[in-house]
């Protein structure tokens, strides 16, 4: 029975030559997958146990399986490295939210160029050390850029939230005011809030300027259009925050 199983696996291995199988592939959602043959992976696990049995003279390995056994560690290391690329790339894709994917399309296209040899040219007999290093470095670089963008964007949204919750008036509950005194006090309060808002707007300006200068300044015209749409969305959010500030101030009376 062992010899029959041995011959069956031998035939399977002959039809699954690792020289013809690319390292990577993309699924329908554009996420990366390792293209290592699952049957071959099972065979790699099985063959190490057969090797122990062979020492007792119970079976004899055919040449293809003997060759596979000598390459077992090499294939294992390469498969693990490929899985690191898959994890890094898919981590980036999962990190992008909503319209961010369109905004980072130039960066993703550049990353795809690094990944492409693993899909179209390199196979499981290739020396892929340089490919793995370049892909992982580029993934790390893009991850840092996206993370920096999201961190700065969060700081902008935090300023909007503070603006939204700001009370523009200064009224003491249960206090009667003369009209002139009331108007003077509110004008003074508004001037103070105006200076406070200037500080908020400066934080927003610095964050957006830094994002654009570091990430999108040299991108193609399509990305420039996406950036303008991104700014329009922020303008709407800012307007909403200012309206909420006025609304909350009126409710404070």
C-alpha cells in the first residue's frame, strides 16, 4: 500500500512542476495570495515521514521525490518569504479606507510594479531573495506613508471636533445683563474664540500642507483631482463643525 501511495504521489509531483508555477497571484478583490501548490505542500509534509520509513528499508523513493526532499528546506524558506509579502501587501490594502484607495492609486501602481515579477516571471525554483527584499521594503515604505496620512488626517478631524463643540458665547446662568454690557461681553468672547479658531486652522493647514507636499505633490493629474475632492469633503466637514458651534452656542442661552 505504501508503494502504491508512493507511486501516486510521484505521478502528482510530475504534473506539478514548480518551475512553471508563479510565486504569487491576485484574487478577485485584488488581494495577494501565495501560489504554492496545496497538493505539493501536503507532499512536502508527508515526504519527511516517508524518509524515516525508508531508513528501515520498507520503501524506496523514486528520483522526483528524492529531489523534492533535498529541496524541502529551500522551498519552505521561499514559501515563508512569499507569505510575508502577501501579509505586507494585503495589510496595506486593508489599511486603506473609503476614498483613500483612489488617492493612493499612484503609490499602489508603483507597488504593483515591484510585485509583478512574482506574478508573471518568478517561480518556485527562482532565486527570489532580491525580489522578496525589494517587495517588503516597498510595502513598508508605502505602509508608513499611508499610516502618516491617516495620522495627520485624524489630527485634522480632531480639530473639527473641537470646533464643533466650542461655545461662542459667554453667559452666566441666572444673570441679568444690560444690553450694552451683554453686547460688549459677547464681542470680547467672539474675538477670543476667533483667535482660538485661528490656532485650529493653522494646525489644519500645516497637516494638509505636509500631507500634500510629502505624498501627492508629484503625482499624476488624476491624483490631483482626487486630492481636490478630498479637500472639498474636508471643507464640508469644517462647515458642519462651524454650524454645530453656532447651534450649540444658541442652545446655551
